[in-house]
């Protein structure tokens, strides 16, 4: 159980390292640690109120997953180039398409009901990009659960960690939230109809549109 600061009370070394890892990953995603910013083990340990051992383990994992990289001054938060961003979305497109395909084959009625609920919550959050980003993550997570494939889940987990390097959310792009509402509806309809081909196509198209918005945000400004 977390303490008031969020750290697990009396947790194992593994659980503390996991907590530190998630804290750093979330901090990168939220912009508390900027791209190119130096990450110092002792400062993180002091800020989070833990020993340096779980911090060292978390930093090693972040580096292995590409969120941190070596620079002349030491470890820094990684910065994705345009080709890297395209590669990341290419992998996400394949995996999200597979997840939707498997969900169409294996989702239970209650899991499909959850997808409907989250798609509706996303639509109701119109005008609040952060809330929509939250419900979007929940929506995609529900598809992964409905896919019932543990190996796909592991791979998606790594890809989504890398997504933390992408700034902000595409739901700040004009017109993107409205299009996403329609894309979510198409995915859910295909899963509910048990149409695996259509579900995969809808999910892949959804990620393609997200990539287009993302590239516009990051590289086509000015």
C-alpha cells in the first residue's frame, strides 16, 4: 500500500524499483523531466525519498526501454527524431491492429460493454484534452485486456512506455477529438460484430490518423 508520498510501505526492493520506474516514466510523459534533461541518480533518490538502489534499477530499465540515453554529460531524457517517431507509430499500428483483431475473437460481453462505456466517456469529455487522453488510454487498455493475449500485452507495454517521450496529446489538435470519436465507434462496432478483419483495419486506421496529428504537432510547426 502506498505511503502518503505514494511510495509502497515496507515494500520489497522490486516493488520500490517499480514505483520509482513508474514515477519517472510518468514524470517524463507529463513533462516534469524535459527532453534532453540530465537525470541524476542521487537527485531522484532524494526527491522521491528512497535509497539509490531502486533508483539505479529504475534508471537502468528506463535506459533499456529507450526513455533515457547517454549524452556527453551523462544520462538524459531521450528525444525522438521524426524517423524514430514514425517507427514507433508503425509498431503501434501493427500491435493495436492485432489487439483489436484478437478482441473481436475473444472479448466477453462485459468487456464489450466496457469499450462502449469508455468510448462514450471519451466523447463526453470533449473540450478537455487531458481527460480525453486519459479515457483514450483506458479505452485502448480495455481492448488489450479483451484480446486475451499475454504476449501481446507485454510488447504493448514496452511500446507504450516509449510513447511517454511524445509531448502533450494529439487531442489538442483541431478536429482530432471529433475524428477519434468516430474512429473509436468503428473499432467497437467491429469488435461487437466479431468481424476481426474490420476491427484490425479500424484500429490501424485510428493509429495512422493519430500519427498524422502527432507529426504535425512535433515537426511541421512554423
